[in-house]
C-alpha cells in the first residue's frame, strides 16, 4: 500500500491522497476577481489525481496584493466568483483550499511577464506598500511602517477573508507566512526592526502571525483544517532560522494550526540556496519535530517514488508540488501508476489508464 496514495483525515476533511498542489500565482485576475483562466486551471489538477489543490496567494486587502493582477477575497464579488471553481474541483473528487495572503513590502509589483520590473508606479495603478518597518525589498519602493491600528486592521481582514472563503465552499484555509511577504517580514529580524511588542525577541516577532492564525481558526470552527506556510530559513546571515521555524511551528499548533507547509527563502533578493531535488525536505523534517507538528514538504519533487520516500522517511505527512503539476496536470495519476497504487480515474479518462 502506497503511503502517498493513502487517505489522510484532518478534522472533518478526508484527503483522498497526500500528493497535493502548491499555491501558484497566475497573475490573471481582474480587480481581484478570478477569471475563466482559473476555472480551467485549478479543476484540471483534480481530474489529474490531486488530493488537495491550494489556490494561489489570495490577498485579504487590496494593498496586500503582490500585483494588480492578484486574486483576492476582500469583497463578496470575489467570493462569489470563487464558488463555481470550488464546485468544479469537488465534482472531480478533490478538495480545495485557499492561501490567504498579504504581500507587505513586496506588494504593488509588476507581474512576471510585464515589460517593466520593480514597483508599479501610482500613475499605473500602483500603491504605497506597508511592512513591519520602513525597510525596502531590494529593487522595490520603500514601504511605510505599520502602526498598531493598522496591524489590527490586517488581522480583521484575514478573519473576514477566511469567512468569505468558507462561504465559497473552500475545504482548507492556509495562512501565507512565507516567501518574504508580510507575516514572514514580521518573523525575520532582517525586515522587522520594530521596538514595540511586535519586534525584538522571536515571541514578539511571531505575535502577528499567531494572532492571524487564531482569528482564522476561530472563523474556521472545529471542522475546517487550517494550514500555515512558512519559509523555514531566509538563506541569509542574521535572518530567520530553521530552529526558530521549528519553535514557530509548535506555537502555530497551539494556536489551532493543523499542518505547517514548509518552504524557504523569499525575504532577500540575493539568497545563496543549494537547489536540488528535494532540497527543502529536511526543513519540513526539522519543523515536524519528531511528529509533534504535522508538515507538508515541497521543493523539486517530480516523481511518485521521490514523493513516497519523503513520507516513508518521516520527513512530512503530505507532499506539495508546483512546477511538476504545471508540466503534467495528471501528475497524480502518473505517480500512482509509478507506485502501483490503485486510484480512481475519472470515467472520461478510463480508456487512457496504464495497464
């Protein structure tokens, strides 16, 4: 029996397998509203055998968007546009979650294929960004430092977005605390220079993240899983470390988090990262803390055998992949075939089953 293709139950949701789709920004929304692109893009992974699909970083406020083309959940029009996408995924047998996010000082940027780079000027639809401290990400505009009232406003925005996600039918809520965006900016001493209760010692730098997790947990109730994505290291001297990430993982569980989705990097522009297959899996193992914290692993995972080994080694409880699902939207069916696992195919695809 393949562990990768065994079910996993978290709270009141049972995932049909443990091979999941990472959130990947599409930069294809209009006014934060998902478009026909999203309605085709996301359900295809369910047809391809995914157990869970996490929709891309979805901003909880307009000013928290990475780019003017990000999806959002700061109003009810966006909520209503997500609902049929959620339904399409459910009809194909998978569960779907959403990654609630605020980009902080990395907001208001051009999308990857735009001819420009850097921050979007105000005259082209850009806006002033906000962060724990007035410290710019290299190549981007300097943000304004958040006041305490602003922090309260952001916590409330996460709560409101979580409720809209639930109303749209999402099965999982993931809080984005990674990749150099706002909550990660608070965690790292490289971007958080505050001297109030939100800066300094790790417990204070984690204060906002834990407030957000608690308010999302409250919105989710007892049945809906809450995940946290973190960058377990900044890959930079003086930054956030794996040991700190392990401690934050334990605090997150105490705050009602059910799984920590472990990535790395994104806080500084020039990181020194040894990128190789499975390079972030040891970080998931470190945060897992011997099984005390349920984790998801990610990082150049491209085959069923590799994903199975991540689980059997005890490094993680589930496997996320991103680029491999883009290359092959039926990665789940292929991985099951590689492992000899019996999985259900959509009847429309049955004629293509490997024999």
